[in-house]
């Protein structure tokens, strides 16, 4: 049976001498793996459409069982050329793709996540603020994983008493009265936790110009990375590469 999916390539792995196993995140079916036979050959009609980050329509042949579908043909909608030519943007896109891959299950349709991924790659391709886009994505993926930090009130008592600190173990903000429940809680500015709260509900279609101070960026990264390291058992190769790129880039993080 032939099926047609709108998808974005989030992983591409060589298979044998001439083929690739391509992981798509599709609008209709969520994450699916397909076999692109002969895609490694330079003149293959499947070569371009199976490239990482490519957005397109994929016509696949599925069998009666649960085996991998074969890619018959593809039509590119957007190759995100500018993103590919910018090494830093590519590093962010690779991290976004791998995080999405690791936090989603096979064949669980999620049109919201597909649209989010498309919007992120579109903004990266336009040269928008990759670091903040990444922080927004991390925040939303914590929601997908069901472990979002509580950012509307104290995670311990539910009261709205500032100044808040952030507790990794308690799962969010702590008010002054509950500070003693976590001796490792650390201070963050109100700008940081308010931005994180905004990121949880923010629609990327409304993205305008982004201006975030360096100190705020540093705290956002520290909060999200620390939280993810504690609550998610993930070791991402793309994150290590991204961290290296940020350290050597002008104005990069320490």
C-alpha cells in the first residue's frame, strides 16, 4: 500500500553500501523510520529528499506487517538552505532534532510538534536568535515529557510570594518560606522565571524581534540544562557538539 506523508527528516543513517534509514517526523503519523534504497548514490532521485532537516512530501510503500516502509519518491517543500550553510544554526537544528527524536515514540501522531519543528527550522533558516529558539523548544519538550517545572507559584506551598528561587528537586519555584526544603535551590531573577513561564505557552507564529541580555541567557540555559539533566536520562551527541560551538563562537557561552 502506498501512503503519502508530509515530514521533516530528523535523522539519516547510512545502511549498507548505497541506502539510508531515514527518520521522519510527520504531520500525519508522528515519528516514522523509512528505508531510502540507493539514496547514497549521487544520482539517486532519493538523495536530496533524504538529507537531514529536509521538509517534504514522502510517498512510501508499506507492507502488511510492522516492517519498515520503503521510500518510493519524495517532493521537497523546503531544504532550509540557509540553515545548512550556517554551522551554528546547523548545530542548533541537530540538537533540536535529536531531542525531539529521543523524547517521542514511534508512530504517535502529534501535529502540534510537527508544526513546532517546522517553525523552529523556518526561523533558524531566517537567521533568527537560535539560542532563544532553543530555550523555547527545551521548555516545550519538558511539557511533552510531562515534567514541566512549576512557574506560576511556589512548587511546595502554592503561594505566590517573591523573591522566588529555583529548585531542581522540588520541580520549580520556591518562595522565601519554603527555601529550606531544598538547600541546593539557587537564585534566579524574576525576568528569567517569567520568560520560562512565557516560553511554556508562547506561540512561535507570533515570534518578533528577540532581545535578551547575556546574563539572562546564561541563567535560562543553566536552569533548563540543570533541570533536564536531573529529570531526563539523556546523553545527546548533538548537545556536546553544540556546547563546543557555543564556546568557540563570538559572544558564545562560557
